[in-house]
């Protein structure tokens, strides 16, 4: 294999060295340790700085392209093992001061990267012995560093600018983040997770999904990434609970506790981004795994709140993993897990208390006025085409994606979909558009609707509607339009679906809280109902015949 000439004395920048070394993603020209040093020299970050991350994306376009290709190119299992072996073996020109310096930088960082996947590794202040590690483990440090960089820097990318191709930063378009396509991206991420067993891979999927949205989400769903998430989450719990039940506050116990903390962060980030997607997409992602994910959220919280959990910062972890609690409650109610004949599910008290606080919705949320306000704001934020049966979006169309100039609410991929929707049979936009314009104007206009804080905005709009005498039939029509649009996308949960749970969940969860070991699980209120469920049950009762019976 080709290598840089040992006699070469031409000095290059770390960026150029890095680019030259990974030009062939199957055969890097420097070892993993030296490549880590190159990344550190190019993206040296002493602190988490939003503006620094923006500068990184704007300045190093070619490097980002090389890095994303490195982790998404298709590899067989044999090619992957060969790559990791190559990264673990050093044949660098250490006599070159520049190469030696980069190597030293990499040696300082490498143990911390490996410790993400090997919690048993004992990190020493003055050097850590890595000689006993297998080539697969040793070679994993460089790709782990790449995924860490994506997770740190990509969150500052501007979604609309990327979709419209109007940014000078990386990525300049969704396709640049998915150079080989969405399916290839997800397949590569699954392969890397198999190798690294690190949720940093999930973080990369999450930040890519945040930017690419409808371009990437179908592939994430079709490749059952949620199933991989469940498998990884359960494995993480099982490894950690072994130390918790032993009350293990040894150095090994603390390493296991810290490993749980780091890996759970990645799971929480992915769950959060999934819940930011359109509701039908979120439901499709979880469908079939929703019960297990809900149970995992409960188990994760039980570990974090157990006094035997070995972690130096455990006092602050409850709030740090607020998203786990939100996801558990979201799945429990969205998939109607409260409805019989499904057996009751005991959950961590934080999930139950959150459910008691926010479910069922306040009476005001059930009002027609608030439903319409939320509908208008939801459609304003929608990045998908409003055309019938059209799956295009801002991310797939780019600059051609535009909003209706009259109502300024719904969006279209082009004139064809706009024309079809204008004369749609059920709710033609020809009828919807003027009603939207009227109620928005009567509510105070876009200066009020676009204020952002719904808690403060809703009372103002409702008061304006009352003062201006808003036509309730307009609100009813808009609400009917909303329901029609929701049924077009995909089948929503109605309580008839029943995804399998963990067979041993009940026996495990009731062990928490025993003998004072953390809070006990609780059952959510199974009598609480969604407004739609209340209406449905009421309608069923109204059609039941009343049988008179003679009383003896």
C-alpha cells in the first residue's frame, strides 16, 4: 500500500495531512492515533462554543466532506475489520517533528475515546496502557472521534438554509450530508454501531435527521433503527444494573456509572429529535417498539435515581435527563397504553407525575379556539407539501418550496400541487384560504400569531376573536380541514395496537424501591382520557339502546 515517503521533509498543514491520509477511505495513510491528532489540531476546542462550531462548519468544507464519506462508504465486514486493523497499526514517520507532535496529541485523547466503548479501561493521569487491546478496539478511536465531531458541530447548522442551498457552511444541502443517499447513510450507521457499540452513532443520526428530516426519516424507519435503539438501551441497562445491585462504589463501579451516563446522553438526543418530527413520522418510527422504549425510559430513570447508582454527579442527573421522562410519558399516552385490555404498566414516578401534570389536557386545550390556533401554528411550521398524497418537503425540493402567498400558512412543493389543492374535493384550499386569512386577521394578525410563546399568545388571540365576533363556523371548518389532513398521512394509534413488552420488566422494575433503594414505580391513571376518546365513548353510549324491564 502507498505511503508517504520516509525521506519527505515537506511540511503540510494538519488539514492537508488529514485530507491526504483519508482520501482513500478504505486505506488511510496514517494510523488512527495520528489522525486523532490531526482532528485535534484542525478542530482544537478548549470549550463548547456555538460560534466556534459555526466557524468550523464554514471553514473546513472539504474536511467535512471527506469525514462524512469516510463513515458512510459501503464496507463489507471484512473491509471494516481490515480498516480497524490498519488504524491500530502505526507506520508513521515519527522522525518527522510534525508527525511526532500530532501522534503525541492523539495519544493523549485516544484512551478517553476508547473508554466510551470499553468502560473497564482504567484511565491514568500520566498515560494509559493500551497495549493489550485488540486491533478492533484500538482502531475504533478515530471513527469515534469523527462521530463526536459531528455531534458537537452539526447542531448549529441552519435547517432552512441547508434545505434551500443558501449557506456557505457545511453541509450546503441535505445531499452533501448524505453523499451516497439516505439508505446508505443509515446502513453505514448501523454497521458502525455494531462495531463501536457507542450511542455517538445515534447522535450523528439525530443531527443528520434534524437537518434532512423527510429525506432521511423514511430510511431511518424502514431500517428499524428503533429496534437497534431498544437493543442498545437494554444492553446498557443490564450492564449498569449489575453494578447498582452490588452497591459497587469501587473505581470499576464508577467507570460503569460514567459509561451509563455518556451512553444515555446519546439515546436521549435521538429520542428528542425523533419527537420533533411530524407526528405521523414519530409514530411510524416507534411503532412496534413503543412499549419497550417506554419501559426503557422507566428503567433508565430508576437507575439514575437509585442511591446505589455509582456516579459522582448523580444528584443533578434527574433534571439532566428530563427528555427521558418526557419520552416515556409521550409514548404511554400517544399509543394509548392506558386502555384495556392491555395490562397496566408500572412506570417510574417521575413519568407518572409528569403525566398527572399534563394529562389529560387542560379544558382550554379542548376548546375549538385553541385547537384552531394550534392548527394554524402547526401548519406554519410544517416543512412538508400540503398537496394531496405528496411526500415532498423543504428538504427534497429546496428553493422551489414556497408558502401560499394569500394565507401565508400552508406550503407547497410547486404549482402543480398548489393547483390540485386549490380544487381539492373534500377541503379545497379555495375555501380554506379565505377562512384562514379572516381568523388570523381577527386574532390580531401575524404580529400576534408569530410571537412564539403560545401560553401568552393564546389568551390574546381568543380575546381578539371575542371582540371581533369571529364566526364559529369558520373555526369549525378549519378544524375539519385539520382532521382531514391528519387522516391522510398515516394511521395513528387508537389503542388497538399492542406491541410486545420486555418479558422480565415487571419483575425488574418492582425491585427498585425495595428496602429503600430509590423511588418505587407507580401506575399511571388509566381512567384519564384524551378528549377524542371521551367524545368517542360518549358517542357510543348515545347510540346504545335503553331497555325497559318490568320490576317484580
